[in-house]
C-alpha cells in the first residue's frame, strides 16, 4: 500500500512539473502574439488618423469649390506644388462631380434650357448602355399657349406622338420624357448589342436586322457537325433590350429540342445577345 501511495504522489508531482514547463513555453509565444496585436492596432490607428485628416481637407476644399471663392490664406496654408495637395484637389473635384451626377439622376437625368427669351424649352435626353454614353436626342417645346413639341430629332420609328397623347405633359412633362427615355435607351441598347456582336463574334453572321433593331437573325455554327443554325430574335417590347421570342432553325430537327440548346434558348432570352454568344462559345455549343 505504501509503495502504491508513493508511486501516486510521484506521478502527480511529475504531472505538475510538465504543466509548469508547458506554461513557461507558452508564455513567450503569448507575449509575442499580444505584441503583434498591439502593433497591428497602432497601424490601424495611424491609418484612421490619416483618413480623418484627408476627409477634413476634402471637406475644406469642397466648401471652397462650391462657393467658388478660395480664400488666399487658406490656399497658402496648403502647398499647391505638393503632390498631396494636388491629389486632394483631384479627389475633392471627383466627389463634387459625383454629387452633381447624383443630383442630375434624381431630377430625371434631363438637361433643360430655356430658349427664345424664355418662350420655349429645349430638353436633352441622353442614352447609355452598360455605362457607355451613346446618342443624345433633343426636343424643343413651346411654352405658350400650351406646352407642345415644336421641333425634335427623335427617330421616326419611336412613337413620339403616341407617347405625347398618352402623357399628361401639360401638368407633368416627365410623363412624356420618362417613357420616351425608356424607348430611346432600349433602342440604343439593342443597337449597341448588335454592334458588339459584329465586333466580338467574327464567326457569327448577321443575316438580317432592321432600323429599330427589333428583329435580329444570326447564323451560328455547331462545332462538331459544322451544322449551321439560324437564331431569330424578336423584340416585341420596344422598351426593353431583351428579346421576347427566340427561335432556332437548322437541318438537324432534333437539335433545337436538345438540353444544350434549350439552355441556349433561355440564355438568349435573359442575357444581352453579345454576352449570350460568348457563353455559348465557351460551353462549346458554337464556333
């Protein structure tokens, strides 16, 4: 019994010794970890200080730009020749332009100027697709005796007269401009897609299209069988850039009903045509 008791005490002492050594080895690594964390926090603090200082300088410059009367003492306080000063001025100008664009978007995105000594208005409607500005169209309107369109450069296939009749332009001119902008931007988008198809897909042949870009017939080739497929895209909704109907024709009557081409059908309905063709080519469905 005494031997067993002595053995138990020794094993317990041995365990305590191991734990003590473990603590000694863990302590330096814990200290290193805390030091690294402290250094990271100090770096973060310095970054935040720099950002706050930059923000203050930007606010100061924005106030000067908005008022358009820079105080000479304030200008002298910042070295105009320094790189930081020039960068801050560019950043301030950038934020100013972003605010102006945001305000322009809020009011509808239309540029309106008075003409003929205030007797008329000229409204500009800009079009864009995927962040690229395209054509701008103009309407000149008489203000008296009633608001009416006197001149414009809207394409003849855009139903301007119908839109004007359906609108309440005498009390709210945006009831005309908003749907008109939809038609023009959708047309510009379809036209731009056609242009991108011709630029990006040399193996795809454009067989037919019209001025409104509401009909597009493409010939594509299936790689393995070298089968030609006619893809007809119809855009019945002229306020959208996506087709309302897609139809395939080819010598292989079973191909349009295959799982791959059913996916292509959905893709062309839901994706801009130039991007859909890129995906179809990556999947190996067309050359």
